[in-house]
């Protein structure tokens, strides 16, 4: 049986994203708490899709992660973020879609254990990547394999980065979400209106705080 450990860290999003994976890697869940707001861009997202001056005026750091997708706004107290580190000796990592869905299923189980009322309302998206006119700019407007939906609205965003040592699955969801805050950080000439964006689901902070330990237990179960 593989036993996962749980580590709780806090700091700026830039340092949390840049945290190196140990060599050798061990099965670990990193529970990150951001201490300052940041707009995190996907690895290949064009810089022109955001307004850096607007970010500077709002006191929001601009960070680039090493996995793909659109921007995610991380606001302290309004977002929950966990990374799952799986060493490369796990043969299941060879199938990227299946491994994403496997992590998503464990997340789904942990979410329901933390908030039993979600039972029957949350599901893992196992289909193909669903894109919209804004999903390349705003991460939560798209839907990929392994991500979790609540009554059809995206709840958990999930990405994967594979290194020599391990796969790093990054999952986040919102405890509070106002799409207008992120939209204001985009160029004024190319901003969506609220009605243009897909709905995003949230999970309250109290239930969210129980998820990391429940996820650790689910991943460590025989």
C-alpha cells in the first residue's frame, strides 16, 4: 500500500509554484495557502491576454506556472489549492488521461466526505477537453479530463506536469468566486461580459479545509 504524507505550506504563489520536487520523490500532498493575490498564467498563455498595468494597480502579482491552460486568480481566503506528487515509478502515469481521472475521482470522494450534501451532485469529467471562446484565457471557462463538476458547473480545476522524478497534479477550487474580479485584469478592448462565461461552483472554506486529509486517506487506501 502506498502511503501519502501531507504537508501544509503558505507563501506567495510564485514561490509555491516554483517549489522543486524532491529527488527522489515521495507520495505527497502539498496543501498550499497563498498569502498574497496572484494571477497565474498557463505556461504558453500569451502575455497580451492580460493587462499587467491593471494587475499592478490592484496589487496582484503575475505568475506563470509550468502547466498549460488559462489564467487562474488566486486570492487569499478565496481559493483552495493542493498538489498531489506521484513518483514516476507509478505505472499508471503512462496514461495521462486515466491518471488525471484517477486523481479527480479521489478528489471527488474527498469532497463528498468533507461535504456529504455534495453526494450525487459532483462528478468527474471523463470526456474530451471542452473549450469555449474564453477558456484559453480563463482556466475555469474550460473543462478537461479529471476535473470535477458540481451540478454541471466546474468546481475543481486540475492540471498535470510530468518531470523526471514525478507527476505533479495541481488542483484548485474557489471558496468564493467573482468572475468580474478576473475580467477586470484583462485588456479593456477584449473582455467578456459575465454572461459570456460558464458558471463556476464553489465549496465553503470549512468543508475545503477538511479535504487535504481526506484526500491523503483516499490516496493511501489499499
